[in-house]
């Protein structure tokens, strides 16, 4: 496989945890940046960011497949990205709910 799973010492799923964690942080930071810049409801921002993160993750995977010689697209990477973003949105929603 062209991805880094073979190089990970902790097992084949370590790469997926990295994707999940990156997209969790990416989504939270993106939310904080947009929330402070625009006056829009939190739910609308969270949904927009989640959809944009999913699209971005899929586009990155497609770019790896079609524009690089040493990388390939991995559906599981896109799923890990989406899961990380969804978890971030869930945490952000819970925080907003607790503040009310």
C-alpha cells in the first residue's frame, strides 16, 4: 500500500487516528475562527464547517490519487476525516448546549 500504514509501529489503524485527530482540531479551529468573524447561529456554522471539512477531505484523497505518483486515495482516510469533524461538531454542540 502506498500510504503510511506499513510504517506505523502501533498497528495499521494509527494512521486513521491521526486523520481523525487532525480533522477534529481542524474543525474546532475553523469554527472558532468563523464564529468570531461572522454573526451567524452556531448550528449553521457547525453544519457549514462539517460539510466543508468532508468535501475538503474527499478532494485531498482524490488529489492524492490523480496528481501524485507515490500516494493513493483511501476511502478509510476520508471516513476518518469525516468522523473527526463530526465528533468536533458534536463536542461544540454539547458545549453550546451546556452554556445555555
